[in-house]
C-alpha cells in the first residue's frame, strides 16, 4: 500500500531560534515534510520564484524586515501561485493586522505561543481546505464586517440627505467645504447672519451632527464632497 502523501511545509520566521523551533515541530509530525525555511519575506519569495520550491503550506510570520513584510510576501506569492496555502503566525492580535493579513488570500492565522498540536492542526486544515479560524480571529473579522456594513449604511443615508438638500443648503455646504465661516457665508450670500444660522441648524439636524466641522469631515470621509464642487 502506498504511503500517504506528506504535507510539504515551509517556515518563514526572521528570529532564528523561533524558526528552528517551528521547523522541529513540523519535522516531528509524521504527516508533514519540511522542505525549507526562510528568514525573511524576500528570502521566501526568492526560493519560490527563482529556485522553484513549491510547498503545499507556508507557515509565515507577518512582522519581519518591516511590520507588514509577510503580508507583502503573501501578495507576491499569490500573484504567481494562488494554490499555495498560507498560514500567518504572529504575536499581533490587532484587528488591523489580522484583517490586512486575511485580505491577501491567506487561509488561516495563528497566534504565536499556541500548543504544538494546535499549530500542526492549523497546517493540516489549511492543506485540506477546511481551515477554521481562531475564535478571536473570527471576532476580529466580524467586527470589520460590522464596521463596513455601518459605513455602507452611513453612505446610503448621506447620499439620500445630500440629494434632498435645497439649493441654498447645497451652497452653504459648498462654502463650508471651502473652509468658510458662518459670518463669511452670510456676507458672500448677501443675507442676514441669523438666516444662515437658521439654515445651519437645519443642516446639522439633517446630517446628525453637532458642529459644522463634523459635516465637512463626514462628507470627506465618505468621499461625497465632490457633489458640491462648483462647475468650472
């Protein structure tokens, strides 16, 4: 009976002692074969692109030459070899780092310091295509999904508000985006200051803001300031 195919694994870690430790864990696994190690993002890309070494799974640190070296390496690898499964390992638990890592196409993410068998199981599941993200990784991704949904809802809400503004209100918002103050707006429009203040209160209510600066920041954050640019 033929031997079961072993999972070909490469380890990418810039700290030598950790790299050797991870390599030893993999070498001791009966169903895995360590086919190489790398001490930097540049090194792993060189081994794959120039030497033609193709692992099934890459266990890769994120922070090496730079804070996001592993993330860039993953992008480069997936450009040529989308079939390789990348499992990120890092000490970081920040949402931004986790989401940036997963956006590359990586299939899993483990926090350094986990038990040896847990690490090996992540590699096995990555190879089998059945990766189950760590609970805190799932929570991070869910937070990002929720944030994006809220942002999407905010954008729809704002577009509806912008399209329903009166011509006078649109003119006031355009002047606010130019950095004009309420007194300047009144002078430029040739109206009483109290009139502009009344219109400003209406705008603040419509946009759910407390200050005129918040309206400006909100429109720019959602890239809606272009709606108020004057035609040349």
